[in-house]
């Protein structure tokens, strides 16, 4: 039997059906909530082993390659724009308040509001980043101490591998990561059912505001993407002194591929070719910067992740402390940098952020339902942002051929070996 539709389409149809069903039957739809909660719990139970294995593998696999001026400039611009994206998301979410329309009639877990209202000093906040018992942190899904432990374990593992050449532990952790990823794929088979039940219960509780809230969330994300894109153009124009009006024709092809596939990995060969042949960035800089950008250049993802944090807090009527806001930004940037590689797509990322910051999960189903649209916005910025960063890095070493940019000279990019970028492309798809 032919598969009905793409998973994103299935989830979208289920979301629409759930909203309509909830609006029609009203409060009775709350009887379906336990099925949606079961779907959420199936994702939750995978988060701790997944994050531990992912951080350990990412850190333990790091080698000394990629040093030098090009690497420094690449990381500088990527981290800088990622931080800007996180701050912009916080500002826009604070002004627009996309999650404020979700006023639940059910009482939220009092411990959530209590933990959010307790403003710890910065010393205590930093102290709580390190657990005296990692197994206790694992049992309560206290994510930051788990991440700290995993980072240290990965660094020690890298040192052990360098000294002994023994990669058995790294291979074991990589296998755990792959097995948990398979678990999540199995869980996502029932995602349409889970989303239908979650949104039916949500629509039955809060009414038509569930639709306006979804539009507000998407509108906030789109506005942030457009502002950050404009900032990229301004910075590139000021630094390179190139004509910005020539950029649209150079970015049109990769933008079309990005928004139709919502995949940075699929768009990568087009981006690399255009960056060399249309923008004039040297092959050397393009190869390095764009390949790093696949895993670290997800500026749209950083923006979206921080909006998710604010959305869930607002949906639960929780006022985040300054420490929690900074932590949310830090987690969004770390997710972008690949330090925390979370396979499984947006549902796992949303649950990870909610768990890490003690945020309520009631509105996660709504975010999952509209993530295909948010994915278009994320990928658009991820893909074009990588080209902009490559231009900034190349400009510093006079590695931009201005004749190529101005259309008076033709160059041909080298053939691309996609197998060489397989891991980075897989990571990029998870960020989209």
C-alpha cells in the first residue's frame, strides 16, 4: 500500500483534525489528553540517554583539525551571529508574547511555577550546574549537570583515545546514540495520533485561541528571520563593500531549494557551488566555512529554539528569571554548535528545552504541529547565513574574487564528494 503522505504532512493533517475535533466537542476532548501525554512521555524517556551519548560522542570525536586563521574567523562569526539570534528571539518574544494566548483552565504543576519564581544568586546557579551525583541528575532529568558531566567525560575520553588509540568506549557510546535514535524514529510513527489528541484536548480547553497562538508563534519566528537576514546583509555590505543589490540573484537558487526541501543537507551542494561561482568566495574558504556551517551555522534554529523557550514559559504563565533566560540562550547556541547533538528532529529539541528549564509541556503539541512552516523559516536563514559568513571570512584574507561577484568573470567550482560531508549533512538536517 502506498504511503499516505510525508510525515510532516501527516502531522499537519492530524493537527488540523485535532483542532477541529476539539472545537466541536469542547471539554470532552480532554479525555484524549492521556494519549497525547503518552506520546510526550515516550519522547521524554529517551532524552537523557540521547543527550549523554550525543555530547560524549561529539566531544570524544573532536580532533585537532581545522585550526588557523580561517577556523578562528569562521567560529567567531558563527558564534557571534548565533548569540545575536538568541538575544533577538528573546526580545521579540518578550514584545509579541506569542505564547500568552494559551491560558489553560487546568492547574499547572505547582512545582513548575515555584521553580521558576525562585531567583537564585549567580553563585548558586553556577554551583547547580555540577551535580554531586550524576545518577541522581539522570533520575530527575536535570539536564545541565548531565551535559556538564558528559562534556567532561567526552574530553577525558578524547585524551584517553589520543594516548592509547583505543576507541572501544567511543564506538560503544556511538552505538547507544544510534539505538536511541532508532527508538525515537519508532515513537515518531505515532506522532500524528499524539498530535491529534494533544491539540484536540488543547482546543477543547482554550478554544479558537489555539489557532491565533500558532499564527503568533510562526509570525514571531518569521519576523526574527527577516530581521536577522537584514542584519547579515548590512554587516556583509559594510565589511566587504560589495553591492548588496546583486545578492538576490546569487541567493535565489539556493533559497528555492532550501524552502522547498526544508533541508540544509540537500541544499549544501547548491550553496557550495553558488558561493564559489556566483559570489566569488575562494574554493578553500568555501569548502571549510560551509562544511563547518552545516553543523554550526544554524542561526534560524537558534532563533527558533529561543522562541520555543519563551513560548512555553508564556503558555504556562511562568516568569523566567534572568538566569533561566541566559541558560535558555546558552542551550540554544550549544544545540546550534553541535555540542549537544539531538537527533530526532524538533519534537525532541522542544522536549529537551522544556525539560532543561522546567517548562510545562502542554503546548509542545501545537509547536510540533506547525513545525513544517517553522522549518522553512529556519532553513532559509541557515542556508543563506552560511554564504554570508563565508563572504565575511573570505573578505578578511582577500579571498573574494570581486570580478566573479560583479559578473565579469566566470569560475567553476570543484566537484563535490558528498560522502565526505555525510555526517555533517545528517546533523544539519536535524537542526532544520
